[in-house]
């Protein structure tokens, strides 16, 4: 089990979808042998959550007979050490408090930065919101113009045209994968990837970050006519999918067989 880059600030790495959370659950179920070692780069990678939660989970693992190896210190901490070395407890507690404080400081700086950008955007300035911006927006140049990823731009326009030409989301994904076209995030294409692009109002220039909202913040990639034609088609396809009243049941006989009583 490996957790790579999962945030420990708000305890996400302890969730039941993260490797560390799953590992702890396996310990609780008795599926992890005593003497096994959980390896972490440093204690601040174990958790940056509230100090009581950090200590509680750390103690739970150690008391279960599972050791914790700290790469940065080149040591393996076990139950015997924790019971007989008060200095080690002090170090562990201080590290968790330091990590929590550092993460909170960065979080506060990030929120302040976003708040400042929002106020500037409200005054009409072109603002790049980083990870909150559409993937095809790469930044703002020295002249205040948008830096747009041309490759992604063309792919998005092609996806819209393919859908308008009668291709399904699955068919579009299959075509692009067969052509070895990398998706927006440089991964494989899936029908959900295509649908997300088709439903994203940002292609019309729309932006919503916090209290800032604008219909014309970003450069437009498709026309209003094409965008809303696609939305109408998506809604119609969802309603008619499978021919069932709810639209949720696939039916391979759609258009081939009909009910003698209701004609459905």
C-alpha cells in the first residue's frame, strides 16, 4: 500500500479511500502481522491533522505491534521505545505540532492570496486562479493577455464538433484513444472525460471562484449555439437512453422490439 501526495492537513490520508486509512483498518481487523513496519518519510507526512488525532492514530498503530519507520531519521519506532523513552514521546508530539502549525500557516496564506485575486478580478483584471482555472488556461502574459494551451484548445473544439456530428461520448473517447490523443490531463479518454468537457460552461468564458462570478472572464472556445445544442442533445439522450421510463436501464433491443400492450 502506498500513499503518494495525499494531504495530511485535514486527515484525508486517514479516509477509507486512502492507503493509510485502509492500512489502519487492516490493523484493526488483525490482518497485519506484529512487527510489520509502516514507512513514512517524516512524521509530518504521517499527519498534519489536529494533535490529538495524530497522537491517537500513531499510538493505535504502535500499540497494535506495528512499528513506524522514519526515513528522515533512519529509525524504526516500536512499542518498547515509546514506553521507555519519554524523550521520544516529546519529539513525536513536537513534530506533530510543528507540522500542524506549518500547514495552517500555508493554508492561511493560500486563502489570503485567493481572496486578493478575487477582489482584483471583480475590478475587471484578468486573473489566473491556478488550480481553480480551466485546464486549458496556462496563465496571464506580461501584457495581461491569456496564455492558452493550443493543443487542449483544439481538442475541446474537436470533441464538441464530434458530438454534434452524432458521435456518443463513448465513441469519441474510443476514437481519441485509438489515435493516441492524450486527454486534457495527459491520460486515457473515458466517456465521463468527454461528458465533463461538454458540460463545462468555462468553454463559454464562464468563471466562478468564491464570490467572483463572470460570464466572460476566460477566452471563449465554442459558440453559444454549439454549446447549448450539445446540452439539449445530452439531455435528450439521457432521457431516451435504453427506452426505459427513467432512462437508467440500458436496452440492447431498443428500436427493434416493442411491447404489444404499451408500445414501449
